[in-house]
């Protein structure tokens, strides 16, 4: 057993990482035919995509998916550690599983993902959650078949968590959630070390996949009839920096646009690495969706410095306006944290004034959550939770006003929508526009998931729009 270690994770080296080609051992393949697994995923798109790999590995072992954990022989939680509430949700689920294990002695329970990379979580599971059979970290995902196999045959807890900078694994099998849109990883890890964030510790250093491997994956998605790819990374704009001298995110976007997949999205973009070339390429190719997620975090340069974000309010605004001016019809969304240690009312008012200037199309807003071991935990914080909640409330009021205002501008217009299914109300379809807005619409002709249809917008709401198919 190897417990993760923050100090080790913090020391980044220029050393070349290993490339590992995944292969399942013959002795484990199809060994568990007749058994069922239940996989619960918390957190971001990166975790959702990891779960598509995890499902495929379990299915290669013979497991089939169960929709209810009460029916499963194996329950696996793919966890998130970005904020405290994500943590609490996973521990809450472990509590419920203890009860189930009481009734089903052979049940195998596992935990993986970002929480598994935290030393404290591993210790807690070793000491207090002895009924959890196995834990593996984000760098050990390709070892899942052996870890599960060992957990089934051993009464000892199996804990496999490498605290290293991460390898690059190719050839992991995947069962995609949908057959018309897909996630494609382009870069793993993060080297930015924003002072509040745990990701650089849980996901390792920035490691770009080779452009040829990415292009091959997208080509095979195109030939399988996929309509949309989302290029994934904690900071996609850093793509290629660790691999090439003369090939970056702008070049990759352009090469992928030429593959003629109807829709390309990418996330997340750190404002620091957003180049003019990227802006030019997004503006030039109609199949790169005019939708940019550009997290600002705060509107105060003083707080941005404390956050270690490497840009100022002024340079963010300069980039924001360049994107708006050059990319036709672009929508911009963002992430904002309130209540960062040391944030005063004036800093918060600067965030509000930035929001009033940018009028974002969408925003994910959070109260700062202390992540043990990150530098922000050592900063003095005099703001009470009540004040922070009040700031979040005031911020949400303003961001919501602009969501509605922007959506209203679409009334009467026609937008292209990628159909994703039938809405909860059952009498409408739903899908997303090129600018990533949720559209509910009626349609007299029959449409299928994956179709791209023209929808005329009839009425705008804060978080969605209604329309009718043309
Ligand atoms: N790489 C992206 C970037 O740099 O903008 C962000 C990825 S992170 C998974 C998503 C968002 O979670 C961040 O943009 C930030 O707003 C929020 N976040 C991260 N750590 C947080 C913390 N300790 N407390 C509150 N929100 C946090
Ligand atoms: Fe976290 Fe994003 Fe900063 Fe990386 S760039 S440390 S993932 S907030």
C-alpha cells in the first residue's frame, strides 16, 4: 500500500512521463459474467469520462450495469474533492452502503477518483470504513481489473494510490454514455496551482496526449456517426506545451475542425493561456461552437493575486472583449468564487461590477471551500459564513438577471439545436444550441437524439428557452 503525499505531488519535474498501453489480463477477462456493478459518479466532466472508461473495464471483466445499487454485487463511487459538499455526499453514500453490506455480506464496495488521492481520506477509510474493500487513485485507473479481482478474493482492504506526477495511459476501453456526443481527453492534470484548488494534487502534472492519438480518436468518432466532441482538460489551453515546440491548442482545434465533425466544444480554458490563434481559429471554423467557458473567479485584482490566477481584472476584461469582438455570436460563461480568505466588501463589489460589464451567458458560483493542504487554507479569513452566503445570494441575483436578458435577445430567432431527448414534461424535446443554451421545443415531425434541427425561439426563461421546430 502506498498512501498519497501532498509534498511529493507539489514538486513538479520536467522528467518524461511513461506511456502505458492498457491491456486486460486474459485470466480476468469475462471472469465475472453474471455479476452486476453500480457506478456512481460525482463531479466534473473529467470524472464522467473516467466513469465511461471504468464501466468499459468492468464490462470487459463480465460485469453488467445495475440501475439500482441494491441489485449490485459491486458498488463503486467515482468521487470528487473540489469542494467540501462533494466530499460529504460520497461519505454519506458510504454510510448507506454500510447498511446494505450488513444484509449482503459478499457485496464489494470501492472508492476511486479525486478523493482517493487525499491522504486523509485513505487513512479514514483504513481506520473507520473497514467495510470498503478497495480504493484506487486517479493515476491507478488502468489497474482497475486487477484491483477488483484482488478485492474479491482477499479479506484485506486493497489501497492503490500513486502519489506521483501521473503517467499517460492510452487504449483504455470506453462505453460512451451517448452515441451522438463524446468526451475526448486532450490533456491530463494541472500545473497552475491556484491557491484554493486541490486539482493539481489529485490529478498530477500537465500531460498532453499526442496529437495523432487525439486525431485518430476523433476520426473514429466521426466514422461512427458522432455529431459532437468535447475536448477535455483542466486547462485545455495548455495543450501541447509539454510535448511540442511548435504545436498548441490553436493548431489542435484547427486540425480537429478539418475532420468535419459537426460540433466541437472544449473545456476548461484558463484565461492565462488563451491565445490570439485560438480566437482566430474559433472564429474561422463554423463547426467550432461559439461558446467559451472562461472562469474569472474574482473581479478584484488583489484577490486574483492571492488566488495565484496569473491575470488581473484588466487583462481578463481585455481578453473577454477580444473574444466577444472577434468570434461572431459567441456566448461566454464563467466560474466565480465568493468569500475567498481576505475578500472584503470592496473586492466583492469589484466582482459585481465585472459581472455587470461582462453580462455572462452562464456562471457557476461558489462559496470558497477550504481544501486541506492548499495554500489558501493558511490565509487569514475574517468573513463569517453568513456574510459569504449573503454575497453569493447577491451575486446570483445579478448573474441570473443577465442570463434572462441574454436569452430574451433570442426570442423570435432561429437556432440550431442538437437533440438530446424528450424533456421531463414529456411533451417537448430538449437539446443544446450552438451557444450551449438549453432549448425545450415542440416538433410536429419525429426527431431523434443526435439530429441537429432548426428551432424558432418562442419564449426565454432564466436557465432555458422554449421554441418550436421549423
Ligand atoms: N481549471 C478550471 C479553471 O482554471 O478555471 C477550473 C476547474 S475546477 C474543477 C471548477 C471550478 O471549481 C473552478 O473554476 C472554481 O471556481 C471552483 N473551485 C475550485 N476549487 C474551489 C474551492 N476550494 N472552493 C470553491 N470553489 C472552488
Ligand atoms: Fe484548479 Fe483550474 Fe487553477 Fe488548475 S487552473 S489549479 S484546475 S482552478
